[in-house]
C-alpha cells in the first residue's frame, strides 16, 4: 500500500506543539486593516489552538495518528 500524502495546504497552516496540540493562525489579518483597532490587530497576531471538533479533520490532513 502506498504511503499517505500530507495535505500541502495543511502543512503550511498548522504546526504541532510539544504537548500534541495543533496551533493555527487567526483569520482576518490579511487586508482591510485600516478600520480595525490596534488592539484587535495585535490580538489577531497571536496563534490559537485548533478546536476539538476540528481536530480529527486536521490530523487526517496532516497524516498524524489517532
């Protein structure tokens, strides 16, 4: 059986943390930033964790074991 291929778009967007969680970047930080407050833009710059409901799909795209 051939090897599983990692989804190329997923490997660019998600990183695995040391504790096994999956980190992601926040949306709404690419353009039309003039109407946003500085505080909101600063907080969107931080990373977040993938929600438990989406963890299975993301792990499948990254070919990470269950």
